[in-house]
């Protein structure tokens, strides 16, 4: 629903359809957009403009709650996810059989996920959290891709880099194709051999993607290094803090957050606040500066 509000009522998480009055800002005046950064919301509040038209079906209302028809939004999200999973099954199937893939083959998925994160990130991420045994790998990949797109835009990265991060999130766990499902879905404690097999998946995935023509370096980096830690205790190579790239640090946060907040066959999900509290308290695993920005990003997008 479209609603006119005063500029002083603008807040992060609102979707702006139009800005009234004569006001020009190269970042905010050219298109409809979701307010993701406090600095942009502040610009609007202090701009002296007459009013702002917001769309409560795509962002927050003035009461801080999402509006719109959630049932319709959920149906759209489910359709997008279903189509994306079909493409992923095809792409991952080709890789599993030793066939090649191109960067362009996953582009339609990234485009759909990107649009969903513009339309309603809360609904899209909520739907991807409901993972059955057969869907864990695909929906986790979709969700990490969506979180990386959301976070990249919140950080103000250029859209080309954002799309590349989305692709990296989509393919980061491709090495798990070589791990039997009975191990991936095991409810009890893993033995040493099973742990080693799990911890081999970044290198296996990197090897698979390295054989694909034209695979971007960011995608390869994230695939290999998304389980490295800032304190040097990660895997597979126990990289030092200086050796862990910005993109891998970002991926590590999105990967663990989705795993902790998702419904899995063998565990109950944590809330966003529970997951973030644990992540912030787990000294040495994540880049704390980035993690705090990630928490703010989720708050802005009203992800719970």
C-alpha cells in the first residue's frame, strides 16, 4: 500500500516510491529504493522536502512493522525459490557428473534472488529457512546468496560486486556434492573420518569450480575460504587474519548465520538475536567490525 509520510518520519527499512518537492541527490533521487543505511534516512529527514511516498508492502510502515499482504508476498517468494531450486539442481547435477557450467547459467537465479531481496527480504529469507532433508544444500545456498546480496548493498558496494557476491554465496558449498547425504543429514555426533570429509568440502568445491571456464576470482575465494577464521583456527588452510579476504569474511558471517537460524531435520532454529549474540560472543571466529554491520543490516531490513 502506498502512503504519504512527512520527511521527519522516514526510517531505515522503508521502501521509497517517490520523493516530493525539488530535491536532488544522485544516490537517492533516480529510482525507487529500499532505505538500507541510516545515513540515507538521515539525509531525507534533514532534506527539507515536502513529503515521501512509501510502499508498505515492500518495506516498513511508520510503526516499524512490515505491512502489505504477507500471504501474497510469501506465494511470490515460494515461486521464486521453487524455480531457483530447479535451476540449481540442474547446475549442481552437471557438476556432479563432471560436466562444465558457465557463469551465465546461474545468472537467472542471481537475478531472481536479487529482485526478491529488493521486494521483501524478510519474507524471502523466512521461506528459505524451512529446509527439508532433500533441500538443505539448495536452500542454504539460496539463502546465503540472498544474505550476501543484502549485506553487500548495505555496505554500499557497487552492484557488479554485489551480484558477484550473490553468485559466490550460491556456489560456496558446491564441494558438498561429494559428501554422502547420510553424513550431511546425520543427527548424531560425527566421527573423525566424517568430520574430515566435511572439512574437505571447501577444497573439493574450489577444485570443481576452478575447472569451470571464466569462474570469477571472488567466487573461487569464497568457496575455498568461507570456513577460515580471523584467529587462524579455521579450515582448510588455517589462514591468518591478514590472509582472509574481505569477501571470505563476509561469506563466513552469512553462512553461519543462515545455518543457525534455519529449520533443519536435526535441530531447532535459533532466532536472529540468539544467533547474533552467539556469533558476537564467539571471539576470534568472525571479523567483529563486519559482524556488527551485519547485525545493523538485518535490523534495517527488518529480518527477524
